[in-house]
C-alpha cells in the first residue's frame, strides 16, 4: 500500500500538448489575412502602373506617327497646325483645304493625315465588334508652331490617379480632365528646315 500511495503522491508530470488551441488558429488566420490584403494592394498598384505605362507607350507611338507624317509633307507643314485639339471631345473633322501653304494634293494629304490621327486618338487601331477600344483614355492631340519654325506635337490623356501636372510647356488638354494633376501628356518637337 505504501508503494501505491507513493505513486499518487508524486508530482504530476507535465502532459504534452496535442493540437492547436482555438486562439492560436484565430491568430494565424488574422496574420494570414493581413498578408493577403497586402498582396492584393500590391497587385492593384501593379495593375495601375501597368495601365499608366501602356497608355504612355501608346501616346508616344501616336506622337511619333504624327511627327513622321508632318516631316514627310514639309511643304504643307504649317497646315498641320490647328488652334484647338483633335480627339476625344472634339467632333470636328480636320480640313486643311483653306491653308495657304502647299499644293492641293499636299493639303489633301494633310487632311487625310489629321483625320487618320484623329481616328487613332479615338481608338480605331483596335476594334472589338463595333467598338473602338485601342485608344488612350480621353486622348487629345495638339500641334503648334512657334516663331522659330519648331512644331510641338503633343498627346494628352486621362491618368488613372492624380499625381502631378505635366511641365508648363505642355498645354495640350489643359483643363480638360478636371484636376490638372490627372492629366498626362507627352510631346515631341520637330524642326522643319527649308534647304536653298
């Protein structure tokens, strides 16, 4: 009996824990959810940056396209200049027939070039059914000329989020997108020289 009593008088040994408690499971789930929410935020930012990059590349292609058109029709280069913008929000069809420079064929080419460029700004490069879907969001194109015979070709569009306004010299689309910090713009300068 003494042996049986001593067995019961010994200090209980620590039992090993089996499985996880409910609190540990909940803490793990909370940590996992915070990590997943962070991952979703990174994915959204990545998609926004990808859209901004895609739109900038498309705008640069449009600017380079018009620069090539203008450079290849130098005799009527001043006919490419217009007071307003073409593209989203301007339904007028370009017409260079009243321009003082160039022959009738060159003016006709200017009208065709500006019409083609307007269609590209509106998304005609890619069509889904009957919808034009290849456009930069809210694209507007501008062509201006200064006293030194420098032509500035610009494309402005709506950014996905407000950042900062484009440089002061890029006025294309200014005031057309609400907050100017939402406006994006790219431009190229072309100098037309006359050889004698």
